[in-house]
């Protein structure tokens, strides 16, 4: 495995040099410098191995083995994805407030932002870095929360920071329309590094949909890093919908930094990718913050999905809620690791964490590790994890009502997923996910 | 409860040293040390091989320092005395020949070895530093076919049994401390319950470390044949020293078809002083194998002592329908650190396991629960229920939960629940307004918190455990 990783690093190195060569002199010295440091770090770290406790249950050797081509912005050829083919992935509420990226490149022709208030900024990250109005904000926050020193994937993403989304919500603005960031990939053996930075000023409020999808069944590699910064009293609803192709590799990191009295409501839906991993890290370093970190993963076949979450209570009077549910079929495998830290000063913390898994097949496998580390005494913390199958009593009850066994099973499974899907406040997304769950279940019925 | 102070008024009352002449070998560990131990104990060739194999493997292993939630200075394994035995140790036909100084030591600890003085019939094997000094009720047990003796005697008298089961549950290369123990273990208890016998009395071992620089490496092996039942108790104390002493024991349990083993521990090793100076490093490997169908192994532990506890009593549920249980109370105060929990490995069909863990952290201590529930693909219809509750007293302590759940089939169900809280002000207030002092109220609430576990202990132990908790917490609430 070691030799394979070396080979890969070499191939990334080449693309990296091209990127660095191009951006010389163009936009200050800090960005190339940041990339350089991140690349150096990646060269040291490489991809994580299963010997690393954080990656104990997820082997990323397949990503290291394939020679992915990093796509550089300037090389991008306009791919064939047209608006019609995207219809499956766009959402009606955000038709006039979406940024569409195809293979990592922002496509102005497919994007529209007319529904957003004028003062809201949602532009390509590479533009923000050169724009004198925003480059300072970008510089202040970019790569400050996503630590490229510890994580090889974050280091690699940081080394290729170029395109992506920059969203800036000025003070007290309320955005009604949800902002949709849609990342489409369809190129074989392509590596993309989406990078998103969201800065919400005091009392700003918005809804963000971050979705990943494919119009083909290509075996590409997505390595995304999203940084969210909420200032005093800001509110953000954040949906991450992952429907990558069945061959794809999806590695994503979400870092949220919560200010005083903020509210951050995150929901991660995972359907796609052969191998996916989501690290979500919420830091509550100010009093009065509240967060929801919820998710649903629905996997089948040989899919492997891994969620690692950290909710870090650093100051008093913060509240966190977490509900992750998983449905596993076929030979799929799911990993959940949820850490809740309650630091020494974080008195009056209220934290609740739940992870429930439903195994539909005898060959599916779940490894779950909810973890509490508590250093303050006046707190209320609880966590629970469960792995099981459909309740036989419930099944029997439905069958006595004349519902066919398989249908009853599907109904109960659907009900299990509904607890997470039901909380989504965007109708079209909720309907779409409902449908996707039902389709999966029906496919099972027909098989 | 507004101000929490650590007064630690209560002295560790077992902290005295017995002045007794000991046969001590030079410090350090080499193959020669092992040969010396073997020679001193007159062990057969196969034991030497067993030990050397373990030693050679140990040399290739690294100490598990990175994953447990504990920290301690580097241990110099060449600075430990691996064998220390009280002198004048001829073979003892009866207790009359035991050194009266030793008898007095155990009397002082509340463990009367003279049979006339025994309370309810509990047979005791007393281990002092490296050797077993006395075993009571041997004759009576023999009538029932139960073998209960020191490990040294077992190697001599029942070599076939020992050879068959030694290392069968905890292999010599299992982990760093188990390998070390396998190489140098000096004595311990051996217990064999033949087919269909219900052991007529509780068996118990009492461990005492006396020498300030020797480690204690004892080995316990309990075998319950088809349909047998045994309840086994273990107690431990050590004198107060400023130096840390190493205790690396291995306990192996084997339960064949329909057999039941109940293993209870009240661990009260010296925990060091308020500043964390001194105390025992308790690095113990305990594992039971439910080898037969319908067998059951139940671990109950009350961990109150030791500077550091690193201990995961586990069950391998191999036989169909077998049951594993783990009930634990871990109390840490002052600078104590505990990383303890269990492993339940479900291999057989319809296997069930229950884990109830109560952690109480006071002072500046750190208390972690770490547990693994693993359900293998063939373990159909298995069930696990885990409940871990932590209670924090004072704002300088830490409580952590690290459960690992790995499920590989869909007919099994695994549930885990954990909570962390502090003593409810309302409960305290309610008790206090009924005229109960604050300290008694805290003790009462803590005992209620631990009730699920105390109920599993044999009666005398339960009383002892409750008293111990009250004593340990004294002065921690101000």
C-alpha cells in the first residue's frame, strides 16, 4: 500500500506544480504559500491508514490505488451536462438561487442568483480571492477551521484550493430562498476539490443546500471541505445531500465555528458513492450556541459509508442535539463515530446523541462508537446507540391488518428513515428524498 | 454542593507494612530471571517453555500507552523485583505452620485464615507478594471433588489440567501485560469444579502486596466443567508507599456446557495520596470463555483503589445460548485514573450479554468506560444491552465513555445507553431537610446510583462495597 500512495502523491504533485506556476503573481502571496504548506503536509501524511484510530474501520487504499487526475480550473473543458440533465438534482425552491459546479468548475450558464437579496454575496471562491472587497474576509477565515495539519484529505484539498463557493451574509440579512450549491461530477478518474466558505455576520439567517451528484456512473473522487462561520446570533440551516455515482469516492469535511447565541442545524443525507466519509466538526466556543447535527445514511450493495462527528462544547450554556440513522442492505457497511466533548468550563451543557441502525440484510455490517468525554460536572449528557432489525411485533401487527410481509417491512423501514427526512424544511428536497427511499425499498421488493 | 473541596480525611487503613523476612530475587528481567523463578518454584520443563515463549514475545511488543485514556511516567521494567516470597516457607500441612506474623497480617485485613474463626463458609486462598501462603477449607472442598489451591501446587499436583487450560483463554501473546504476566507470574489460585458439582461455598482469593519494589504478577485459572457452578471472590490491598508498584495479573475462566461462573472483585489497592504520589498500577487482563452451550459467566467488579486501573474483564460467548454479564462500579477520587470496561464477543447463536457500568469521578480524577460489543456473522439472534452511567462530583474530574459496537448480522440487536450527570441538588436538599447530614446524603445517593451492581455481589461483599464507597468519598463534598 505504501508504494501505491507514493505513486499517487507524485501524480498529484505534477498537477499541483502546474497550478502553483499559474497563480504566480496573480493574487498576493498568501494563497500559494498556504497551498505549498498544505502540499508539504500531505506529502508527509499521505492518506490515512486503518492503523489510525480515526480510520480504523474505513480503508481508503482504493482511493490511493487509482490514479485520479486533479482537474485544474483553467483546463476545464465545458462538459456536456446541460440543464435538462440536471433537473433531477436541482430543487424548485432554489431555482433562482443556485450555483452549479460541473467537475469542480462554476457554470454561470446553469447558475442563477436572482432570488437572493442584493447584499448577499455568493460567488466563485477564486473570484473572491482576487476581489479586493472580499479577499480579506476569505483570507481571515479560509483554512482557519479545517485543519490540514492533522488530516491528509484536508491537506490535499487545501493544496488545491482554487474554485469553490464563497458565501457572505452581511449583518442582519435574512435570506428566504435556500441557496443551493450543486456539485456535479461525471468525468472518469477525475479528482475534484470543492471548497466552500460561508461567513454569516451578526444575526444573519439563511438556508444552505450542499449537494453532490453525478450524471454518469463514473469512478471519480470528490474531496470537499466546507467551512462555516457564524457570528453573534446568526442562524444557518445546512443540508448536505450526497448522491454521488455508485463508483465514486466521496470524502467530505464540514467545520462549523459557532459564535454566541447562534443556531446551526445540519442534516447530512448519504445515498451514493462506493466509499464515502463525512467528518463534521462543530465547535461551540461561545455561550448560548445551539446545534443540531443529524443524518441519514441509506446504503446497499458493497457501499461503505463512514461518519465521524465531533461536537465540542467549550463554553457554558450550549446545547447540542444529534440523531443519526442508518439503513443498511446488501453487503454494505456503515461506520459511525460521534464524539461529544464537554470541556472544563462548559457548565450547564445539554448534549444528547443518538445513533440507530437498521440492518436489512444478514451480510451488512455496522460499527458504531458514540463517545462522551466530559470534564464539567454540572451538565446533562446522554447518548445511545442501537443496532437491530425490524421489530417482529410491529411487522406482525401490520400483517394482521392484511398488509403483505414485504410491504410491511418497507413501510416500517420508511418510517424509520422518516424521522430524519421529516425534519427537512424544504418541500421539494424532502419529497425527493422520500421518493428515493421508497424507490430503494421498492427495488428490493422487485428483486 | 456550592463549594467542593477535597479534604481526603479518611486514611487508607490497609496501608501498613508487615515486617517479615522475604526471599527476594535481584531486580530486572532476563531469561535468567525466568529460569530462577522456575528453579525456585521447582517447576517442570513445560512451564519454563511457556514462560520463555511469553517472554520472547513480550520483548517484541510495545506498551499500550496511546489508546487508553491514562497517563503515567515510563515504567522501567528492569527496576522491578519479579519475585518476593515470605521466608520460612516450608510446605504447609496445616495452618499451624504458617508464620504467625502472616496470620496476623491477614487478621488485620479482616481475612481470618484460621478456620475456626471463619464466618460463613468462605474458602480463602491468601496470596502475599509472590506466593500463596494459605488456602482454607481445602479438605472439605476435596470431598466434593472441588480443587482449590495455589497455582504452584496445581502445577505440581494437577499438571494435566493446568497444561490443558493455561493460556487457552488469554494466550501468552494476547497483550503486553498478559505476556509479561505469562513470563513471570509467581503464584495465584487454581480452581476446578468437576462435572455437575455446585461448589458448596464461596471461594475467594485475597491478594496482598507487601514489598515496596516488587510487582505482583498472579494468575488465576477457574474451570467449571459441565453443569458446575462456582462463585468466586477476589479482594486486594497494599501498603502505602511513595513509589508506584506494578500489578499485572491474568485471570482465565472456562465454562463448559451448562456451567456457571460468577466472579466478583472488590479492588482496593492503595490509590496514592491526594497529589497522586504512589499507588498501584493495576494493569489486569481478565477474560472468560463460555466454551459450552448454555454456559454463563458473570463479572462483578467494584473498583475503588489503584492509582491507575486498566482492566477489561471480558466474555467470549462461544457456546450457543451462552450468557455474559458485566456489572461494574468504578470510583475514582483525587488523582486516580481508570480506563475500564468490558468486551463481549458474540460467536455462538442466541448469545446474550448485559453490561451495566457505573462510573463515579471525584476530585481531579479521570474515569473512562471503554467497552466493545462485537457480534460475529454466525452469532444469530444475539442480544446485548449496555447501560453506562457516570456521575461527576466536583468540576475538576472527568468522565468519558468509549463504547465500540460492531455488528455483523441482522438478526441481532444491540443497545447502548449512556448518561452523565451530577448529584441532583433536589435529592440532596430533600435528604438534608429530613435531617440527614450532607455527607450521608451523598453516600446514600451514590449507593442508590450503584444499586444495580451491588445487588449482584454476594452479601458480605455488598456490605463491604457500600462501606468502601462511603469511606472513599468522605470529604470530597464540602
